[in-house]
């Protein structure tokens, strides 16, 4: 966690310096935008994380780990893809749900499938934004070309996991 936090803050500092160097007049606008986003996101995070904790306690661990656990295989990936597509929210809800699933014994490939499916197939986003603004012709084409996404990322996560286990010993 410290490494990822350090990387994120390092990028923030680099981008701030680049912005100040190239277009100093935009620095104030960038800070105002960051503050406005912070006022929206920061109050929601504790509530979302507490909700994920409640969710992890309410769901039956044995059943969930059987459905989407590391040993659930391809059927677990399919279930995770379905769950990911049905999560009706943005990252403030979907990532705490992923955390809850992880604590319930979900496998890494299944979590990758869940988050990739949420990113590509969020049903609420399709119904509220994409279809009304872009039309069903666009949505149907985008879905068809996106179908391999969760499965390709799951395969990559599985290969990386196997490689790490071999190297670790």
C-alpha cells in the first residue's frame, strides 16, 4: 500500500510541476477542480468501506468462496463477470465490493474478471448513458468487441500468478 501511495503522490507532484512550468495560470484552476472532486469523493469513501465490511460479514463465506474462490475455475470467472456487470455504481462502490469478495475468499483471477466486467459491461451505465447518448447500435458493437476483455485479463492474471509461484518457489 505504501508503494502504490508513493507512486500516486509522485505522479501528482510531477504533474503539478509540469502544469506550473508549462501553464502557470492553470495551477489555480487545477487546485480548485481537485478540491471540488475531493469534496465529493472523500466523504463517500469511509461509508463505502464500512458498507463493504458489512457486506463481507453478511455474505456466507463458504458459499462465496465456492462460487468465486481460487478453486472455482472458469465457472467462478463467469459468475464474477456476471456480478461485475450487475454492480450499479462507480468505483466508490465496486472496489469496496471487490475488497469484500477478496476477504470472502475470491481468487485473484475471479477478482480481475469482476473488475474488468464492471469496467466494460456496467449495465446501469449502458442504460443511463451509453444507449441514450450513443444509441443501441453503438452499444451492441461495443459489447461484442468487449466480450473477450474479462477472459483475456483473467488469463493474463492466471499466467502472472503461476509465474510468481514458480519464481517464489
